[in-house]
């Protein structure tokens, strides 16, 4: 019990440092205790907007945000819909970059205030840096690391292999769990973005959740 309590205190301390540094870097940032509270916080952020784009994120879907938006009569651009043609998929991905509000997760967030994402296509990394009126980045504390170097290491050693496995990609890391910097046609780690500061023309909110969510 004491061990768990100490772990929680350490998590809270790390979250506070991370939130403070994100705010210093121009991001709006909040730390919430649970998925339930995160959902309420995000619903507040969503309220002024009508059209929403979703990156390929398990974290946001664990919060059932798409269902909330559809129930409220909002327009949702989600390329994870079933039975989309190639053209429909592309059209949705393009719309995500011009909607009112784009929501996604992060592959890693450094406690020093940087946000790291790696994409295979680029619709997520594009939409979260320029083009939408509002960006919301949601992440569990499992994605927060000490600094930028450890955040990049997490992407390579944890997020990338886990994501490739979840998508059943024909990549070495799917089989071994270890990144080999491959040239596989199905490689998903092709574009790396680091938000060192909030982009000049973007309004970005980060919601950190005191839970383990996503990859």
C-alpha cells in the first residue's frame, strides 16, 4: 500500500512538472485524475465547435468521445469507419486538417514540455500543427517521460512496436517487439514531429490523465 501511495505521489509530481513546462511553452494544459474527468473536461473544450477530426488514436476512443459528439449532432471526420473506399479515406483525412477541432493523442510527452508524434501517413502530424481552429491532445501518464531523449526512446522502443502489432503490420517490430529501423513497405514510423513550443497560429490544449491509456 505504501509503495502504491509513493508511486501516486511521484506521478502527481511528474504531472505537475510536465503541466508547468507545457504551459511555459505556450500550450494550454490540464491534469485530471481519471478518464471520467477527462471526458468532462474535453466536452467543455468541444462545446464551441461543430466539426471534428480524429487521428488514429486508441486513447481518444477509449473515452468514447466520438459517440458523445455524434449524439450531440456534431460532424465527425473519422477514417476508422468501416468499408471506406480509398478515395473516401483520403477525403476524410484531408478534412481532418481543416475542421474546427482536431483531437488526437501523443506517442510521448516529455516532462520538459515537448510533444512527440510519429506518423506513417501524416494526416495527424499535419492537422495538429496547422489548419484547424483548435487542437486537443489527450494522453495517459504512461506516455510521459523524463525528457526529450527518453520521449524519443519511448516512441522507438514502446509506442512504435506496440502500434505496429495492434495493426498487424508486416514489420520486424511486430514480430520481435524491437525497432530495427526497417524499410518494410508497411513501416508506420515515417514522419516524426516534435512540438517544442505551441505553433504560432495554433490553439493547442493538452489533457493529461492519471491513467495508462493507449500505446
